[in-house]
C-alpha cells in the first residue's frame, strides 16, 4: 500500500468521523431547541391570564346623572 493510499484512507476516516460528530451535535441541539419551545409553550399557556372582554360604559346625558347616589 502506498503512502498516498494510506493518507487518503486516514483522511476519509477522519472526514467521516467529523461528519458523524457534527450530525450528532446537530441532533442534540435540535432536541434542546424543541424541548425549550415545548417548555415555553406550556409555561405561557399556564401563565396566560383569562381573556375577558371589557365593556366600556356608555355615558348618556350629563355625567352627573350616572352617579349612583344610593350606594
């Protein structure tokens, strides 16, 4: 086996191992991002206040007529 073939084999193995490591790190990073997104979704759904519709009272006539004096 010549040195060229030997070097090519070692370089090919090195590239294959680096690709596998990179793929594994990418999968781990993706899993972490998905987990964080799920946690954020569940936290925001638990912490979100109930949406209520606020009704603005309609003032008719003079403003003094709307004061409750019997309270």
